C-alpha cells in the first residue's frame, strides 16, 4: 500500500510558488503541483529537470528521415530504376516531400506515445480528480519522506503559506 498523499489547495500562484519552495525545503516528497494555467518559475520551485521528450522527438524524426530516404533510394536506384525524362535515378529533390512528411509523422507519433507513457495515461486507467483545479485553484500533492505522522506538519506548513483547504487521499496520479 502506498503512503497517503496530502493535497493542499491555494487561491493564487504566488501562494503556490511559496508553498512549493517551502515543502521542498522541509523535505517532503513533492508529487506534483496542479495549476489551471502555466505558472512562471514553478519548474524551478519544483526542482524539475529538463524534459527528455525532445530527444525522443529528435530520434524518431531522424529515424523517419532515414527510413524515407532509404526506401526511396532503394526503390528508385536498386529495385526498380526507371529512366524518366533523362533524370538521374538518384534524384534527391524528388525525395524531399516524402522525407519531410515521414520525418514529421514519426516525430509526432513517437512524442505523443512517449508523453502518454511517461504520464501513465493508459486507456481505461482511472485517476483521482481534484475539483476546481482546472478552473481557478492551485493544488500541491505531497507525501512525507518517512513517517505518515508527518502529514500534520505538512498540513500546518501549507496552511502557513496560504492553503485554503487540504484533503487526504490514499493515492494520487503521479
């Protein structure tokens, strides 16, 4: 069984930024911060590292480009060479549109798949819903590092930094 998760609700982005920094400094495990819109400085306050999705996108795009060029070269030069208007068999300018399309297709599909896998958003999986967070509230999900009895200290810390309400959940989507 996983440790219970304390959710603190806030009304402003300044409060959630201060509380996020305080929660990290106090040594609690910060699961996530839920906001209705992007908050500048929240990535630094949470201590997030740069995303690796860019490398997935680059690698998949490179794979798509390589496959497109290889397939077109093979069919035009090796497998079925046709003399069309005296053009060379390896006519690179004719390969550009298909290469571009496959590069974008592979990069987009791989990036979406990697994002869904990283966010654990599989079909049929149920997730806890935090009311009003996508509307006008901010929320922080924390777990104590060691003993569940530290939840009172975490709740007190969040209240000191402006939490208007708190909830205790058995688990939360990470």
